[in-house]
């Protein structure tokens, strides 16, 4: 079977795409990168050379160029969220299949506009924790009956970002108008994997939020720690408290605070209380869609008064670097793997997630 030909928007020299998408794409025979579109043709050529892609790989400087390439089957967009609209709408209009990072758009209206141009075929959004073995393990453990009936769930985390210091490369997180922040990215991913693990979705009419900016100014620094500004404005919320009820009637409480956790404690602590005990998921960060070496699931059996560690499922993609593993599972779903395909997030599902977040923020 011929590989799916990929046109990649946003494969820079460094950043997310090279560490998360490229490890899988360079070793699979199911996909082939045939074109790169960056901010300029020169930048695209440089990326092709740096990442060791074939010399025949096309270099483009505009979204229209990659949309008009008849040899591109799937357009992958890994850019800042406020650039998704201009980046992928031309390809949607051209009838291309599309895989774009979450969030789909910088706002609900922006996401709806993007989705309105979908014509046919594949249109996938990267909420990849749904494919993560740790979420599958939680889901299966609940389904096994060992936890009993689920009574409630609490999830608390620290975003690292949103603290009193912002790095120049991700300074846009502080600007709410950009659309990439602790609510849309950190909480958007987390609320999705909470729902995926618990096997039910939030009831919008039974959910509410308290969100606020407690640090209206932060210190802006370069990567080496050099201070650029002591008073960089922050308009994105750094403190988020959400109470909700799932369609399964399970109440959920979610909290996210910017900055680092209390020293010696996990940055993520997700509890699921059942009639037979409690399941606890911990990690050194809140991005379970990426994963961490220290992520762990424990079960407290109340009848036995005993805590045991639950083995997390494993598969062949665990051999890849951590950031690439769940992204690989998304690609496998796009390629037709039955188990991975059923957990993919399409545009319709992504719009539902956007509407839920918009409702909390209204």
C-alpha cells in the first residue's frame, strides 16, 4: 500500500513538531513527508536539510502552495494556534485531509470558521491523550469493576507556565487574545483526558468555573534567564477552578494553577473515588497527552486497606521518545488502526470541546 503523502506546515528547526511528529514520520512506511511549508521558502529548505529529509521534498512559503500541491494527501499543521486559520483553510478548501494540533482555533468562533470549510475526508485534531496507554489503563481499570461504581473525581495540577516568570519563546501564553494559554491548552487537554478516562462527557449546563488573573504582570526572560522585562502584562487566567458533572452523573472538580507545585509533591494529582476504593494518577506535569517518565497509577483497595501500583499498558510506540509516542498513535489511527481510530478527535468533537471551554469563560 502506498504511503500517505504528508505536507507539513510548521516543521521548524526546534520546538514541538521535530520532537513529537518527526520521530514517527521518519521511521514509518505508512506516511511520507513530501512537502514542508514554513514562513518562507528559505526556512522550509533549511528545515528539510536540518531534519535530513529527502532532497526531493518540496519547500513552500505559503499555505496556498501546499494546498495546491496535487502530491499532498494529508496536511499536518503544527503552528501557534492563532495561525491555524490561515494555515489550514486553503487545504480544507482544496479538499485535503487535515491533522491540526489542539486547539483547533484561537476562539470558538475561529474554530467554527475553520471547521465550516471541511469538505470531505479526514479532519483530525490532536487531542492525543485519548490514545495514551495511561488513559486506556484508567478506562479499563474502571471497566473491570475493581474500583466499584465511580462516585466522584478530583484533578489538581500546576501548569509551570503561568507563574511569575514567562520565557520569551512562549510569551504569547500571557496574551489571552492569542488563544493559547492555561485554559485552552493545559485545561483543554486535561479536561479531555479526564472525560476519556472516565468514559463520559461534561454536561455544560451543570458545569461552572471560577477563573482569574492573579499575576497581571510577570517577569519576561530569554532562554538563558536574561531578564527582558520585569512587568510583562499577563491577561490569560493563571488560576482556574472548574466544577462539573458528567453525563454519567459523576461530579468532577478540576483545578489548575500557574507556576510550580509545592516542593516534593507531584504537579498532577488525579483521583477517582469508587465504592471499592480510589484510583490515583500522579505525574511531574499535567500534560498526560505527552507523558512523563514518573507518571504512575495507584489503587487503594479500601477493603484490603492496601495500596498497589497499577501497571500501565505498553505497545510498540513506547520505543519512541516520550513526546512522539501518543502523536504516533494518532497517526496510526489516521492510517486505519482500528483501536487508535476509534479514539481520534474529529472537527465536530473538537468544536464541542471549544464550546464547553467558551461556556466556562463566558
